[in-house]
C-alpha cells in the first residue's frame, strides 16, 4: 500500500478529531485544523517542510485564538452556586421562622436541612430560593 503525504495528514487529522471527541477538549480540534492545512499543502504539491510549516502555523494560530477567546469569556460560577452543576440552586423552600443569628431548619427533598439567610435583612418567614449550597447548609434569599 502506497500512501501519499496528504493521506498521512488526513489520517492524523482524523485521529486528532477522534481523540478530541474522547477527551472533550477543543485544543486537539484546533491541531486537527492544522493537520488539514498540512494536507492541503501536500495537495498543492508543496514540500514536506512547507507542509509542516503550514500545519504548525494554522494549528498554532487556532490554539492561540481559542485560548485568548476562552480567557476573555465569562468565568463559570463556583460549583456551590452554579445552577448547571448543582440542581438545588433555584429551588424553593418554605421557611417557618428564623433564629436571631439568621439560621433555620427547612424540609427539603424529604430531609431536614440547615439554612442560612444571605439576602438583605430582615429575614422573614415564607418562600425562599436556594442561591448556593455550602456543605449541608442551604444559603437562602427571597
């Protein structure tokens, strides 16, 4: 079996895409774009050195652009208050009464939970929303 240089580039790009799907990082996908640039350079009849340079420039530039884009984007909330990671965030609980130190005990998901008021004072009884979870303590707000 006689493989051309372009075939090797396309296979390496495919392997990087498969590895990216397994790992979940976009950086390997950017390097696969670079391998595609190397394959296109091979199809244009450029030498191996030019192919490697094309792959390195395109793949490296794609990684740098992705890294800068991610660093400038919004930061994820900590897991204790991130509704995407903790399904309790945003749920409602009924508070019957608060102690003087801003603590209470509420029934939530069939169990008694300690809760702390984090909203603007004064803490009143009634429906409250879970804003975060610290260990086994629910942080509540109106």
